[in-house]
């Protein structure tokens, strides 16, 4: 028997509408430490997006490394496996790998290719051992695959020229080597940071993992002899088609649109080569989140007045607040009226959204909300307006590559 905990999408260092969430992340990691000590699993798998940005603050990095040290002190035989997500820098995740290995922590940030063009699969195969040190499973630790890492590598006479082909090849070679490596009775556990077809995406908080029509990949990449697939990237906890293929979801809401999600980690049990149990462990919410409206101001203020609040909470644990007001006419003093209603109440207003009435006029230009539109749709509309026809697939592919490069380099200029 072997048990492990599956979690993902910690987003340490996240700036939430300009506010840091250090206290919430610290509380979650403290709870996770206690859960590890109570449940005593054999391993902990963290399926990417450990940090929120590629250049996390020293404070955010300190949270991770303090947690790893404390977990090793409390459970010296615990195996920890970390992979980079699309928010992470793969190089940064791997930089302390030699030191982390002394704490039984395996950090994998990128895939590597051998001189002969083959995938270096052995560094992605991590043995998971029980309390007696016997290998009970192999973790296929596959970090987020950026297009530049998986395209253009030759495999005999065939060449992976597109993202999906490259993705399929990486999975195929890694799984084949894992099958050769394992002994009878040892399970295979895949960990990946990807968007699988058929999975439910959050309303506003998840950055597209690969821009363009290539984003979602097939669950068929994980054949039946993979006992469990530990996924990261999507913040809503869910299974994808089968009980063995799961997103753990994020432990904290990353946006107000996620306020009603059941945030959790997953406890997984293996019996030999097969999955024997999956249990969701709810994560306590250290800071409440309230989303009021959309409704006319009088209704929103009544909702606000009805909130039950704890005046004894320290400020860093005051609830986050989003207010959405429907307006029938301009209201220049809206913010002042909301601030007056909040006076003396232990709440932190992060977002005030004004919802204006829709005015239907025959020749009026369509009102565009740039935040909800997104870069790709904005580009398509701009191209259509300029040239009188939608952009072709080759143009969209070029735009996708350019946007991916910008996303990957985000924050590097300030390093």
C-alpha cells in the first residue's frame, strides 16, 4: 500500500487586486503541515503553479522552502515531488534541486533532450517509497511543457512540428520508459500541469496555458495502466472522465469567481499497481470572501449590512469584498456611498464594479470590456476591422507564439 496527497496551484506571492495574501498562504501551509503529520502519507505531489509569477518575491520563496524544511523535520521519510506550472519559471524551480534532494524533495521544472534527440526520461521518473523505504510507485513528474521545449525535436524520421504532436511524443516516451523501469506490483502515477479536454475552466482567473486552438489536450495521453493522474492548472477541483484523472484544484480562491468552489487537496491510496481510494480533504478558508450583487445600490447596501462579521479579527484576516452595483443612471458619488457603508466594519473592499444599462442604438459602436475580452479576441476584432476579414490560422498561430513568449518572459526584465 502507498498513500500520497495531491495538491496544486498554490500561487504563492499572488497579488489579489493589488493586495498581498501572505497570511492566507502561510495559514494554508500550516494546515497542510498538520494534515501531513496527522494523515502520514508516503508522498506529497504538488502539480505546478507553486508561485504566482516567474520572479516571486523572497517572501513567497521563503514560504515554500520553510514548508519543505518543516515537512522533512516532521516526516523524515516523506517524498515531495514538485513540478513547474505555466506561472512558474522552470529554471527557478530547478535551481535549488540539489539541496532539496537532501530533504527528499524532487523539483522538476523543464524537460531535457539528449544529444541523440531522445527525451531524457530518467530524470522525470521519481520513485515513491513507503515508510520502510521500498519503492511502491513511480511518479512521472512532467512539468508544464512550453511549445519551444517540445517542438522541432526529431524522433527517427518523424519530426514533432506542432505542439500537440510534441506533447504526445513526450508522454509516449516517458510512459514507455516508466513501464520498463517499474517492477511488478509497482504503480505508475503521472503528474502534469495541463489543460485537458472536457475540464471546466474558471470564469476569470486562469491564464491560458498555451494560447490558441492547441490549449486543451486529450486525456487519452494517459493510458489505463497509469493508476492516477495528478493534474494542475485548473482551479476547480474535478475529475476528467475517470476517477483516476483529477485536478486537485487550488487550495484558495484565486478570484471572486471562485468563491463558491470546494477547495481541497486529494488523498490517494494505491494497492499494488491499482488505485484503491480517493478522498477529498477540504481546505479551511483562512480569510472569508464576500461577493455582493449584482443589484441596485440599495439592495447591495442591504446585503452589506446583513453580513455577520467578527470585529476581533486582526486586519490581515479581514474578509475580502467585491461589490457589483447595477446603475440606471450615472452616480458620481457611488464610491463615497459604499465607503460610508463600510466605515468601521472589518472588511477590505478590493473591487467595485459598476454595471451600466445597455443602450440599444442602431449605429452605436459596441461597448467593449477589455478585461473580459482578452488579448486574442481583441486582436481578432482589430484585424477584422482593419482588413475586413478574420485573421487566418497562420496569423493566429504567429500571434499565439508571440503572446506565449511575452507571458514566459513576464517579470524577467526586472530580475
